[in-house]
């Protein structure tokens, strides 16, 4: 058979063709244009050669096919290049699907994005127990356009397809439950299962190739009403503007073409359009930036594995879970039993939401232990202070930590407000203290702000710790509010000032989302917590001369805490915001601010604060600032961050003034 650079094509027993993908000079199988061309040539060459079957597998350990990576997609500079790439991928999958003999995808390890399209184009899929599938293109606002979406809808229906895409990574067990893989088996038995499948076909009197089951809706609801219902459900299925963009495109294509042959062509055309959208392009650039920030950083070596966390609030529990997931032995100390009691229920909730396997749940839980009387502090390799934002209390605690911790221990604070110089002033060696601030868990961000006054080697160790937790470190200057908190609070403060002018919080939240913000400001305040927001606002006010909104003080004095207690700016029941009469009374206003004024005020404030942070040297890179602003304020991704948006306005000779 022909020789290829990125795959091998060989003939196995009983005239079965084995296509093993092994992309040259890459740890994973990335579907570049060159790789797609080789697969296309290989599949086209075996079609009429009298073979009895095809097995597509990977030569990479623990990886099936990754799909196109960020560099490949960003290299498609012109509409013609995008068109050529997506149409070629569509042709490859169509050729596989139309082969006149049975085809099997053998999925061992991770399968990502357009790799899943190739697997779906096969008639059967065999997955190892360790196999996972993640179609995270959807979270970035697009899909590959290779026909996989239409094949998914054909297999499980539109509603379940949208649910599947919105869930993120899925295990082989979950895929089997959805009938998306035909066999789930230990890795050492995968080949035996495939051999058994082809043997069954040879022995069968009916030699008609296997045809996958198709989804048949027995719903009596007319299609146009079902479409309306799905679009109303869009907000539940799609959690961000990016997902909403992809979700809307899928629904529109289905509404016009259903699962007809024309649907495959329509999927390809819509994918070409999505990939060139500003939202998707910015997502790709963000991913590339994160890769740049992680470049050259290695994980911590095995000698550093004990992490002691002081403070079991939401941040302490979040860091504890991250550390335990990534193999660290974690101990937690807090004087508040009420905080410690929340740890296990919160872990179980996370396990359920993420569909974590029972063995993995047990491993993570076993890695976390409570430390009565702070006994574990002297033995820790890394000590993290994660107490509430009270400066004097933190400074006093850090002095005690330094005196008890071993000399080689890494001392970190998760503060989002106070400069390192202020917190370390009572320490014998102030340069030991460093910032390690993962953004509030509600942001679902993989960024962490890091800062140190202890030199480059100290910084490198902290960056390695971040990478060990699968976080991307963003280096910032030690200053009040650092970067993320300053940008976030100017957004929240301006929203509260608009509300104080007697404008409804519901209308402000709706308008913020409508203009493309990822976070509704008042829901975000309730999520973080009113007390925590007030502490941050007061810290910034004392050090930067910024007024604290009266409404925030009033809510705190009324004893309102936020989402966790059931009442804040909104009311909640079992963690779910209530949209009934109580909230209407709570948020009634007499004025209706113009939509354009709300947008202008919020965008202007964020842009001005971003420019100030850059001028003060809080961060050296404009791209990093835009990335942080997008994560913390939810700045509209289609604008590419506040500074990028400002550049675009200047280039077009426009201003923010309406």
C-alpha cells in the first residue's frame, strides 16, 4: 500500500484495512490540511479494492484524534482558505461514511472536536474504558462543519445533541448510555471486540453492512412549535454568548433542512461562516495567548506535594479541590466550623455536575484532610492564605505562618485586594510572600494572577505550581486590586450607580447581557457575595479614593448575603434565582434608562480602567489585559477586550459617544 507521512495503511487479517493515524512531530493527532489530504487520499484509494472492512485508530498513546488545533485554524487567513479546509474535512467524513463495507473507529484515550466527526462517520465506534470525547469547539462559538452535527442529530435527535455539546467532556460510559459508542471495553480487549464484530459479519447470512440506528421523534408537537421551544431553551443549553452563537446556528440549520442530505452541505456552509465570526476568532486568539503564557513552564517536580490551606471559604475550598484533583495532598484549616462543613457537600455537587467517576471522586476526596489546630502547617511544601479580605487580619496571620512554616515552604496569598508589600510588612522575610489568586470560582476561568517581590526564580516556581493545577499564570504588578479585581469592580460599581439613579436591576442585567457581556452584574454580585463585594469595594475605596455605592452598604446592613443565603439583589430558592413577585417588588424602579446610555457607561468605565492599569504597569502586555478583562468583567468577546475594542473604534474613526 502507499506510503504516507502522517498515517500508515496496512492490510490485516480477512481483508480488513487498518488505518492508523500518527501525525509526524506531534504528540497528538492534529488535523492539519496536510493530514486531511492524506486521509482523503487513503480512504479514496481503498474504496473499490474489494476490502471487507476498515478500522481507523491512532498510534498515539492515550490520544485518538484531536481535530484542528488553534494554530491550524488561525492560519486560515482568507475566506477561501477557510472554505477549502472545512470542505476537505467534510469530504473526508463523507467518503468514510459512503464506503461499501463496514467501518469502525477505535477510540482509545481522548477524542476532540473534528476527531469526533471522523469517529461519527464510521458505522461503529469501539471505545476503551479510558476514552473521552470533548467537543469544545461548541464552547468557542463554532463547530467543524465536517458533518458530525448532522450525524449526531440523526443518531440522538436535536435536543439531545444540544445537551451533548453543552456538557463538555464525556466518558466512554456516558457515550455508551447515549448509544454513541457501540462497545466499551478495556484497552487490552479492544482488538478482540473488533475482530469479533467482523467475524460475526463474515458468518452472517445477511451480508448487508451495519447501518446505525437513526433517531425517530414520536413527538406530536408540530415542528415549528418544537423549534420555538428549543429556542426558548437556548439560554439553558448555551451558557455563554459563544455557545448561543453555535446553538442558534445548529437550530436554524435543522429547522430548514432537518436531517436530509442537504443538511450536511448546510452544516458545512454555516461552519465556514461561524469560523470567520469575530466571536470565534477572538476565542482562538485567547487560546493562543494562553498557550503563549504557558510556554516554557514546567510542572512542579514530585518533591513538592503537600499543600496547606488556611481559610475554608469559597476560595479556599476551590483551591483545595484544584490541588486534590491534580495529585497534591491537601490539608485545610479554619476556625469556622460552618465553613469546613460546606466542603464535602460542595465537592459532591461538583462531582455530580461534572459527572466524575466514582473512583476519581474517591481519589480526590482522599487527598483532602482537615487539620485541627493547624497541625499540618509546619510540614507543608506550599502554604496558601485564603482568608476573607481583611488587611490587618491577613498581615497578622501571614506573620504567624512565616514563623511556623518550614524555611523552604512556598508562602502564597490568594488576596484580590491588598498589595504584597502591605501584607508582608510584619514578616521577617517579606520577599517570601507571593500572590496566587485564581479568579472567583463563579468565573469558571483557568487564569490565575501571580505576583512576587522575590525575583525570577521565585516567580518561576509559582508559575510551575499554576501549571501543575492546569491554570494559566498571568503575571501582574503588586498593587491595590491588582488587575482582575479592579476591572471587575469598576463594572459592578458603575452598574450599582446606574441602579441608584432608580433604574431596575433587572433591566440593567438584561441590557448588560444583550450588549454581549458574559456576566449580568447584579447576579454576579449575588454569586460572589454581598459581604465579599463590600470588603473589596472598601479596600479599593480606602486606597484609591473610590466611593462605595450606597446600595451595597444598605444590602449588607439589611443582612442580605447573596445567592448562598437565598437573598441578595435577587431572591433564590435552592440556588436558583426566582423570577416571581418577590423579585419584581425587590427591583421595581421609576426610571427607564436608555439602552445606549447603559452600554456607553459600562463600556467606557471598563475601557478607562483598563487604560489606567496599562499606564500604571499593572500588566505589561495589552493582550493579557484584554484576556483578564474578558474573564473577570465578561467584556463582550466579539470586541476582543477593551483595549482591542478601543483600537478598532479609533481605526474606524468612531467614538463610544452615542
